[in-house]
């Protein structure tokens, strides 16, 4: 069977991506760190769409945990393929740099950038052997333009963008694409505390986006029709930053 692995897949954009890819015929591996109830809810949504799904608990920032849990799944499923990887897991620890602690810097970098490296490394060899794969990294408007109060988050997402462009060139000859999707302001748990009414005035589209709109772009990038698109960053931001 063919699977798509979505890190941070239990809620928000990650959940929407799980459902989008399930609708495209993929069985889904839902990675989560701590919220098992939300992950199981996503699993149920995927199964209701007619695909198999499984929740995998590991912290992407913990390289040993990634290798142990994901490695064990791979060993137990030698005939199955993870054809699609969506590196979506990320956290925010927003504060001005003058007030930022080492822990706030490290946790954000380790989750987004370190997690992307460790999870991708774990699944990449099998994609290379199969001579096919799709990797999509969920980055951010913050990684493109920088955002005050988000030096750590902006650095992590900008690092993911650089890695996307470099890895895309390394493995394009094996029919594996690597792209990034950069959401702007999207209605999710992570943006609940923001003043949507005021911020919407800054957005040409005059609204926040939806997780499903982000997921639709991911769906296109993992499709066979997008086989000649690699190393790109696609913004989903209502025109806020081009």
C-alpha cells in the first residue's frame, strides 16, 4: 500500500492535508506529539473517506524517537511505501530577541528545521530506491519576509526554504520533487489569539485563509501532474506578500 506521512497532522493545516491526500487515494500516517485524541479524530476522518490511517506518536525534534518509531513502522511494513512526506510540524515561541531564551530558540529550530531533516532522512532512501516521491515542507510568510517577535520562527522557516531548494536539486533525477508551501494568516489554533479583524485590513484579500486552501496546494504539488515543479515556494497568503 502507498502512504502519505504528515507530521503535526492531528489538527489545523495538518489535519486538512491528511483529508486532502486521503481524498486523492493515499493511506495516511498521522504524526502527533502529545494530543492523541486529536490524532485519533483525524484518523477517523481519514477512514470515513475510505482510506486506511494510523497515528504515530513521536516528537519530530527528538531524532532518536523519530528513528525508533518511524523505523519500527517501516520494519513492520516492508511491502508498504511512504510515497509522500509533508513536513508540517512546527511550534511558535514568540518574543522579541532581546527577551528570547536559549530554550525558546532551540525548541523552535529543533522542531521545524531539525524535524524536517530527521524525518526526511528516515524516509528518503526508500523514495530513492523507488525512484519516486513527493516532499512538501510547510513553511511560512515569516520565513520569506521575517516577522518581528519571531526571529526564531522566521529563522527556522527560512532554513527550511533553503533546504527545500538544495534537496530538490540533489534528487530531481530520481523523480522526487521537493517543494515548500508558505501560508500567511490562516484560521487555525495557532492564530486564534490574533486580532483577525484588524489584521485582515492588511491583507489584499481582506480575510484570513483556510486550512483547506493550504491543503489544496499541497494536493497539487504531490500529484503526478506536478512532476516538473520542484525547488519552489508557493505562497498562500491572500496577496499579503508577493
